[in-house]
C-alpha cells in the first residue's frame, strides 16, 4: 500500500467515527500536527517512524502501525460483541487508536537513513504531549483515558474501560508482531550468511522469511 493510500485509509477511519463532534476534533488534530511545538517542527505522518528501535522504526512506520492497530481493535470489538455479547464504543476505539501515537511526529528526527529521538522527545514523551493536547481541546475523558492507558501496566495509567483495554491490546499486538517478524527476518538472514540491513520493514520481513524458508 502506498503512502498516499495509507493516509487516505486514516481519513476513511476518521469518517467512521459516528459522533460528529469527536469526528471533527480528531480530523482537526490530525491536520494540525504540521505546526511548531516548543520551537520544534514535526516529521510528517508519512515520514515518521512508530519507534526508534523496537518496532516500525522506518519512514511511514507510524502510519502502518496506526492502521494495523485500528484493524486489530475493530476485530477485538467484533469478538467482544459477537462472542461475549458485550458492548463496545467503537468511536472511542477508533479515535484513541488514531491518536495514541500521533505526537510521535514530534519525538523523532531523521539522521541519515535512520531516526533518533528529537530534543523535544528527550524532554517529553509522546503520551504527555498528546494527552495534554486532548485535554486542551476538550476531548471526552474516556477517550483521553484510552489514549493515556495504551501502554497498559507500562504506561502512566492502566485500562479502566473495555475500550481502553482494546486500545492497549491492539497497540501491543501489532507492535509485538512487527518486532518479532523483523527480528526473525534478521536472524534468518544471519543464519543464511547474509548481512541484514540496519532497518527491515514488516512487509520486507515477511518476504525475507518466506524466501529463506523456501530456500532452507
């Protein structure tokens, strides 16, 4: 999927938010991230990684992770509603997964072919930045909580609602999937006597594992 397709997919998910006020707020904050913050200009959404080393540490990695997390979150919502007969506020799930890593664009900067923490990212983490902005813009508290609790027990707050739990699990599943696949591809290349590149996308990792699996 091209970068433009990924951005279009994000906006298609925004349009699936049924609450008009929340939909408008999410669209506005996504469109506003080109502005300077504390003197720092952000990366674009299409250039930003989702991490420095752990997962999706390449340009457009943030977009890939965001969309994959939304799709996982919606699949978990289906499971809870259809199998366990629960009720899920999908507006909160979609919105929180669009927003949970959004301000990583301020926390990284490009250096050569890779990325490193920006000075702003060393002072303030992306959760603090985005949650402060969500509060300032008057987002509903349950949505703010779902964003704040995205890292579960490793974050500043643990999930207190089913939506926050879904957001946390979706984020964890996709980040772990990406990390394990890229690590597996690197190990497979090393075992085959091939020097792995410094950065491997998730798509490349799957291709590498398939090709080396066939050749082995």
